[in-house]
C-alpha cells in the first residue's frame, strides 16, 4: 500500500515557540490517521503545513504524490480541507457557496452546479440549498463546509477538529459521512481532542505533544501500552470520596483520578478482582455507600492522560 501523506522531520517555529519539532509520520492511501493532542500540541499547524497554508522551516512532506513546497499548486487541486470554523460565505446560499468553490477549482459552470446539487443531497441539505448560510444551524454549517471540501472529489481530505461545538446527534451524523468517504477510498487526516471520535474513525492514532510524536498505534495498541486493569467506583454521597480514594490508594500502581462532579474514583491496579474485593470491604467497614463498582480496561482517555498529562476535551480533569 502506498502512502498518501508523508511527513519527514517537519519543523515550524513562531518566534521562540517551536510548534512542530521534527514531526514525522505517514498515512497509507485509503486510511484514516487521527492526530490527537492537547491545545497547542501542533495539530492545526501540521494541517496548515501539509495543505500549503504555511511553509515549514525545515523538513519535507508529500501529499497525494505532490511535494508541499515544489508542487504546491498541483497539490491544492488534489486535497480538500475543512478547518475548525466553517469557511463559508454567510450571505450566499448553500448552493451558491458550493458552486463558487467549483468555479475556483475550474470545474466550469455546469459541472459546478451539478456537483453542488449532488453534495447538497448527500449531506441532507437539499431543503436548505437556496437559503442564505447565515440562517443555518451549527451542524448545517459544518456539513456545508465539509461538502465544500469535497467539491473537487479530492483523494486526500484534511479535517481539523470537525465536530467541535456540535451536539451529539450532529457529531454522529458527521462521523457516518466520514466513514462513507473513507469506505469509498478517500485518505483522511483528522485532528481531534475527542477520544470517542478517534476510536470510532481512525485506523491509526498519532499522539502529539509540543510538536513531537509521542506515540502511535491503533486504539487497542495504545490502550495496551498503558496496561493493567482499572478499578472504578461511583459513590452515592460526596462525603465518601476521600475514604474511597484512600482505600484505592493502597492498591493503585499509578495515579488516582477523582471526579467530584460524578462522584467517581478510578485507579490502575495490578490485581483487579482482589483489589476490588478489598476496596469494597474497606468501604463497607467505613459505611461508605457505593452506587456502582467494577473493573475495566484502559480507555483512550487513560492513554491520553498518561501520555500528555492532560485530560481529554469534554472529560473531567484529573484531580
């Protein structure tokens, strides 16, 4: 399998800040790579460099067979980009926005019009095709922006945090659309802070922090790197959180995570069943009521926290 994207020791600096620090990776054709990392990790800078919006200070990269420096014009005709914010003209209708993009890609008036109607149908926007985009909901704006990235039917697609700010239903619908594109052969580089998004969509996950790659693998491979079982307790009374944390601390082989808002305490342990039995006995002796208790494998949230020291977006911060 050939690689649709190759990045070789990319460096990008903003004054004294190094946004990309010799970042290297590849994305095989027809697969999805999720770039995962906290704010400021270099995810958006990576996308901007690979889509020719920024020039790297060092290193090289190719996308769809084009060198990002030497073949920038040819490369732009072979990629689609949907950024963190919908790049649409609010005063134009949905159809007009897509037709305009088609004309910019030199598709011609007739083909641009036909392609716009195809995509409006595909993204369930046909009923709003002739309405100004300023009246669209957030989910509709994201869909029209993604449709715009697909007007030229590009073989490589870049999505920079595409579901930020969307409600769960809109996120799920966008995931379905992305899955359909990849099934049809599109190569996708996705940046996200959401663990469930990476778990759902990515063939491979690259964890980045401070512009460097710190881990790569499938979701299961990354979870195995963290290793061990987790004992998780959910209490009925916040007054019992300290007692639960103390009981788990005797058996933990790593940092405890407490979430006061959800009355939850989690800790990695080596002997899950035995640790759980002892912890529940200690809490019963202390008359701490447990609403739910169990063991589980590490999640991508655990991986993210372990590797970056930061909680994932939308998750309770470790305390």
